[in-house]
């Protein structure tokens, strides 16, 4: 078994979320924060401002006039869209390269992360979790960050993991834990601790495959779990582990979601996918 401490030390090879993005994440989760507080944070960071304006002026958004200020961008695109762009911009760098071991092509982990984030947001907005939508978006975006570090260890142990998954009924994350001593959920939570994420965000990353029964009672984690399943069903950014996780139908029941509701979210997410290809490489 690989030394787990060696794997955890790989967190230092990631590019940490810039402090300004972390502050914006915290403000976005606070119902009492105002648009001007968030705009001020962006305005006082020239590099973030330049990135946001460049993205907003891309043809993708189809704006009728040029956007020259952050406040303009917020007025034209809405604060939610700008917060999401900040989050995508802060995390993209880590997700660009394909990790070994998961059978993903170039950019596929990033595609999956971004589509999961939008699927989670669609679920949150359509099922009464509006105030939590940025937290859910962020958790879904970052849930598989552990894979970036785990990849080469998974590649090294892939045969053993494969046997457990295909012959002994393990889910992929259970097999990672058994063979390597840690799985990508736990490692993702370690990243969150190191980068001083809030407890709830760390919990959602840690339990996004819901192997732990108690996590199935947590509605926000359930949204991230369902978003992951939806993206796997759509087949976007799905690698060798794509069909190797468990589906807990009781999560749908507890969330009072019918299969029809799920189909509607799959449809809406699929529509969003059509637009995402261009956005993925803008941030
Ligand atoms: Fe995962």
C-alpha cells in the first residue's frame, strides 16, 4: 500500500484558490452580504477584474455592448453569473490537465466539474435551496479535486481496483480506499481543510458519493451527489469510474424528487451542456 502521507503531501502541488475568490465564496454564502461588497472585492483585484471583463466581453455572452467595469458586468449578467465566473476562474487551472488513472481525456475532468456545478445549481434552484445555490455550485465544482492528486496512484493500482469493482461489488471510491488507503473524497476534504474551506463545504466534498449512510440525510450533499449522477448519466467527462458508484434511490425520496423531476433536471443540464463547451476554455 502506498504511504497515505505521501499522497496527502501532493496537495501542495495544487494551485490554491486565490484569497479574493475565497472571500467572495464566503460572502456568496452569507445571505446578509450585498452586491456592492462582492463588487468591491473584485474591483480591488486588478487581475481578477481583467479576467472577468475579458470573459464577459467574449462572444459567448452575446452582449450588445462592451463591458468596461465590474459593476457593468454585474448589471448586465447578474451577480450570480459573476460569482460563478469568479469560482470557475479560481479553480480552472487545477483541472486543466487530465489526471492519470481515471481514463479521462484532456479537459474531461474540468468538463465534468463545471457541468456538475451547473447541474447542482439547477437542482438547488428548482427544489427550494436558492440561498444555498453558491455553496452547492462550489461543492459540485470541487468535489473531485482529490482525483487530480490520486490519479497516478489509481493508475499504479488500477488492476487491483478493477478486480474489486468488477468482481467483488465495490464502488470505485470504496476500492480506492481499500487498495490505496485513501479515496478521492477524503483527499478532496483534506484539500478543503488545507485551503480553509468552511466545514459544510468540506463535508459535501468528503461525502459526495454518499457511501456513509448519515450523509444521505444531508440535503445539500444530496444535491451534489445527484448532480454527479446526472453528469454520469449524460456521459459528460465520465471516465473508468463513471458507472462504478452506487445509486441510492432513498436520496430521491428524502429530497421529495420523482424520477420525472430528475429527468427534467437531466434535460435542463443537457441543454446547459450545449452552451458550456465555449465557456470551459474562456475561464
Ligand atoms: Fe467523485
